[in-house]
C-alpha cells in the first residue's frame, strides 16, 4: 500500500475516532475507543515504516574502504 493511500486512511480513521470518542461521552478508556485507537496506531506504524524505508533508500551508500584523511 502506498504512503498516499495510508495518509488518506489515517485521515478518515482520525475523523472516525473523534466520532467514537464523542459517542462514548469522551471516555478515552472505553473499550470501543481503545480498540479503534489501537487499530489506528497499527496503521500509523505501517505508514512510519514505509516513510522510514523510503527515506533510508534515498541516502547515499557509504564506502567503508575509502580512507579519510
């Protein structure tokens, strides 16, 4: 899944989480809020993994045999 698609999903999940929190009278410890929040955390972690891997691939390779004076 692309980072762009994950950003859209995270945005929609954020909106939904806000509605779930409101529907649960702002009880952040309610089971429904906790479950959806954990689900959203997993999606955000996946996005961060993709972001990190793409930024690491754009770094130049290090030549360990090259002597620095």
